[in-house]
């Protein structure tokens, strides 16, 4: 069963989500920095202090609105169309940093932005033309949940092995983006399942709908871990690095799962896959380059 897609609305909501994410990340980073400087670290007590920090709370509200806008985008367009749009968050972050620090972006930053945005534009344009939204079957849900369980096992196993060693700061950013990608993918499956349930008047509690509930649990677990790793990443990385990592890893995870498991590119011509690979790689380079070039603002 193919479901109606409105990619233009999905893309617009995704851009709004990216803007909200940028400002939310900025305020959360400032809040974390203030708590860390006051307490000398960010342990369990530090996380409790965050919820009483008004700057961090503003960032959290904006973050929540960004998630709602992203879920709205996923309701209107396929995953492989919506998620890559998040890369513009780093462009917004670079502009915000330049405004706060009252400096003009360098030529290298401008080149990185042009490469990232133009590559993204081509990727989304092609994806909107060749992607499809179809009913998610039980086997696809089970496959995603199995992959999530495997990732959880590897993550906690790796952290346990390295608990007494220094962990590279970027690892926290990568883990945050990884689990954020699962939140988006599982969120998309739940949205499609709910749309299908209403379309077929299947609102009872059966094996199919129990799997949907399992996906909601998976969203809760992956979402909580993503939030934890984002806050931890803020203690050891600049805001641009955090946003840059999220906008690289999150879309990559979501697009791979969307193509390989959800079948959103089923029937797409071979040339389009080549376009996805080339433009995706170019956008990743632009985002990574911009994250390395943009200095973090020192204060609000």
C-alpha cells in the first residue's frame, strides 16, 4: 500500500526543525558551560543543576519544538527526503556564531557552505522524485529493532571496555547522532503504521500493533541516549562540532536504514543511487569542513 507524500511540506518543516535545533543547541551549550564552570564538572548532580538553569531550559524547549517539527516533516515526506535537510542546521550555526562573535565568515567557510547546501539540494531534489512511502510490514520493524539492539550491545560493551581510558570527545557526538538517527527512523515507521491503521480501520491490539508499541519503546530508549550523549558532548566539544556531528551521522544512519530496510528507494533508477553517494559524500565533506573552521562563540 503506497501512502501519499507531500515532499514540499516535509522539506519546509525540516528546515524549520534545523533552525530550531541550531538555537536549541546554542542555548543548551551555554547552559552546560555555565553549570560546568560553576560545579567543575557535569556528573549526576550537574545534570540535575541543568534542569534549573534557565538558559539550558530555553534550549531544551527549542530542542523539543525541533523534534515536533521533524516528526511533522516525516509525516509528509519519506525519510530519505527529510533527514538530509538537517544539514542546514550547521549553516545556521555558522551564521549564528558569526553574528555573536561579530565577524564575517571566511572564504573557506563560504565554500564549505556552498558545497554542503548545493549537494544537499541535489540529493533532496532527486530523492523527492524517486522515493516512495509504503506500508511498513512486520519484518521491517523487527529488522530495525534487531539492528538497534545490536547497536546498543556494541555501544555499552565498548563503553564498558574503555571506561578507564580517555574517550575521544568526538565519540560522544557520533553516538548522539547514531541514536538520533534511530529515533528518526523508528519515528517514521510509527507514523506510517498509524497512518495505515487509520486508513484500514485497524485500531485493535494485535501482534502488528504490539510491534508498533515496541517501536515507541525503542524511540524512548534511543531518544534518552541521544539526549544524554548530546549533553555530554557539549562538555568536551564546541557547539559547531556537536551540530556538525549530528547533521552528518543522523542523516547517514536514517538514509541507510530508509533505503536498506524501509525500501524508500525501491525501484529507483541506478543513476539516482550514484547521485545519492556522490552528493552525500560532498555534503558530508562540506559539513565536516565547516565544523572544523567555525570557532565556537565564547558567550551569549
